[in-house]
């Protein structure tokens, strides 16, 4: 059978030249190869312990498919591959879900996902780095300090709770403890972090993973260096006052000063606040996560 990866890559890169990593499909440990005419995929299962930090960001059992589809009808090719994948036995564990990450600008095949019950849930978005605009004049944005652990953890926890409304992120019993450990041991000492204040009261925060810590996601683009904006949160009482714009402006200024080429971030597509906000900040979709929950 001909490898459809080259045809897939040619179509995808024509739609989005910034994207990387679509011209090969190398199996990782635990992945199973699936092949149908004009499509190929690698299937894997992720199982998470509920007391870990990654368990906040997804269901505990996620079946993932890395797919490539080509030929004269890529929708039909992807559909046949999905049918093959969906027919695989999955056991009776509760709370399982399916996930397919697809190039956002490659729209020709995605009807195959929609008609099989998948919905777009998360966007990996990208923005070329240039200095951000000025923030509101009544805001104070400063670097986060070690004594901001509790304030940062609280906002991080409220962000997780808000995103949990869309059905993929989950608040676990250990979420606050794991978040606090992360903020104290990794986020504050290793990332770029800022806190916004209004009248001395914490109003929001932004956290950026510098290029040295964003290798897990920077491979998605063919330019470097890339940084990853992992958290941006504004307290409900402070929304509509330019806090988010001020925080991201500071983050963009710092990234530009340090020679970063692009910024990446994830946001929930159903979120009525984040999708328009990030579009106004100059971010556009790069990859879309399509998911389906199993009962």
C-alpha cells in the first residue's frame, strides 16, 4: 500500500505553511499501526492517575489517533480510518474518550470527524511575536514573586474550574494541591510570570513557558524559537477593564525582547470568552483537537 503521508503533507502545508511535523508518521512506544486505502494512523491509549496534574487536563482514559489522509477523497479516506479505529475493543472502563488532533486549516477531511460524533474542543493557536499594545492606565502589572504562590494557585484553580464546563478539563480532588506544588516548584522559578493588580488586589495572571521549556509543543511549527503561553486568567470582578490585554501585552513585550519568534497557546473553542479574546490578540488556529466521549 502506498504511504499517504506525502500526499497528506502536501495538502496540509499548502493550507498552512507554518505547520510542521505532518510529513512523517513515526510510531512511538505503545502505538498500533492502522492502514486503509489512502490513510494511515497510529493509535494509542493514555491512562492517567487521578492524583496527578495531567489528570486535570483530560479524562483519565484517552484513546488517541495520529492520522494522515490523502488521495482524491481525503474525507472518505479519513472516515474509513476512523471506522477502523472505532471498531477496536476498548474495555468497560468508565469515562473514556477519543481524541484526534487535526490541522485547523486542512478542512477538506474534517466532515468525517463531525458525522462520527466528534466535536472540536481545543485549539492550538499561534501568533508571530511582536510587542503588545499598552495596558489600561489604572493597572499595575508586575513579575510574580515567591510570596504570590497562594494568589497564583487560586487563580490557576479557578481557571481549571471554568474550563471544566466544556467537558474535557476536570477538577479532581487533588487539583489544588497539585497546582500549588507546580506553581511553587516549577512555574514561579522557571517560567515567565506576571500578576496584574487593581488597587493592590490581585486581578489576573499570565504564565509563559520560555523556549527552553516549550520543546514539548514547539515542534508543531517550523520556526524557532517558540514560547508557550500556558495560563492567562482574569478574575470575574476585573473583566472588561483591560486586564487580559495588559497581561498579554507584557508577555508579548518580554518574548520580543528575548528574541522569541512565535507564541503558542491552547484555548477551549466553546469558551465564549477565550476564543474572541485570543483572536483580538492576533492568535489564529494551527491545530484543532476533535473529541468524542464514550459512555
